[in-house]
C-alpha cells in the first residue's frame, strides 16, 4: 500500500471520527406538559430523572423483581428509572404549585422545575400558593435556592403532622441508629428550604378536612406520617395529586405490596397504596404523580383488583 493510499485512508477515518463525535448528546426540549382539567390548566413540570437500585424495593422475591423488570425492558445495570415531577395549576386567577422538586438537594440530575416553569411561560413571582404533599427534599427543596425563596410571593402549605414529625427534636431518638444520620441531614435540608418562607410568615399548615383554595386535602399517611394528596375539581372533572403513594410504575403496579426504602412506615405505606389504587382503579380517577414517568398524569387500571397497570396520558398537541 502506497503512502498516498495510507494518507487517504487516514483522511477517511478522520472524517468518520469527526462525524461520530458531532452526534449530539441526548438533550430534550424543556420538560413541561400541559393538560386541561375543566376550566383549569395543569402544567406538569419535570425536575429530572434518575435510576433507583432494585435493592430499594422490599417485600418482593428477587425472582419476581427480575421477571417484572424484564417485562418493562428495564436495563438492570442502570436500575429502575424514576422521574421527579411537580405540577403547576393555573385557575385563571391563581398559580398553585403542587410540590417543587429537589433543587440541588438530590444531586445533579434534578433541579429543573424552576427553569421548566419559566420555559412554560410562567413567572416564579406569580406563583401565589405552594402545596407540599410531604417534606422529603425532592418535594420541598425546590421552593428555595441557597436560602432565598424561589417563589417570593407564595404561601407554602404542608400538613401540621408532617411539620411536627420532621421538626420535633425527639423524632430522631425513635429511629434505628443506622437511619439517624440520614434523618438529621434531611431535616437540615428541609429547614433551609422553608426558612425564607417562615421568616415572612408564609408557611402555613393544614389538617384532615381542610380545604386550601379549591383543593381538598386527601390523607395518605405511610410514606411519611403527615403525607397528603390534593384533589381538585372543575366542570365535573377531577384530578388527584397523589404524592408519594407510589414510586415505581413497574414493581409497585404489578405488585402493589412492594414497599420502598424511603417509606417511614412501610406497612402503612403499602396499606395506603392498596386502598387508593383500588379506589382510583374503580372510579377511573385521573391522577398526577411525582414519581411516575413524566408527565406523571394518567389512570390506574386493574383487571383483577390485585395487580395494577399505569395508563399514562397520550401526548396531545
Ligand atoms: Zn418523593
């Protein structure tokens, strides 16, 4: 082979290499999705996606885990993909945010709620109410950024039971030793997130039976002691923002008795999921969920009242 031929081949492979390296890395359009509920507009906002280890899921034999994950084409080397979503409700008079994402509390894959809300055409200072299903960092941290309120004109609502659990200095003493350091680190993140709102008297609590603006509160303790969902109705339609009664559209739908490591009371969390899954499957309830695949809006179906299937909304332009 001549030197010229070698040079030509080198030239070809170089061009080829350039073509490969210019393939763009995976990058999607901003994560927001709009859905109509009667007179209201619901905007699902994506905070980010990540992978959960299958070891986090409890009360399920490993052979069954593998069988279910195979069915869903889960790449087990990566783990089970999970979303973090929040939801913005525009009533025409008010902007209400349900949960707020993780900000920088849960690593670099999360923290896009603030930019996605703006990409959807809304302004953070116009949000006047924030409803928190519970106080885990992936729901509360997004209300603030480094000690400054992201939504300076909003009043934040969380259940009294939830606030008491995390703020009571005695709670940590009741936990197993292995969980204490993690608990205190979480409390620290919660305190930082709510501080700018507390300072301006913009943190309020609710209890069973209360109504916040147009939302009914739905008691669903277990994942955390003061966990609540929120139900919203307009023109005969209803959506329930279910919060963390479920963390996986795979394992916890096929086998809803499967607990997850993040549950404060796994037994109660399973009972709560079984209760609401049965209820929502029967009534055909539209639900919005923070940890089901974005946009996290859809229905819960059951053929046999034992196992379930997630039926997501279909993209509508
Ligand atoms: Zn969560």
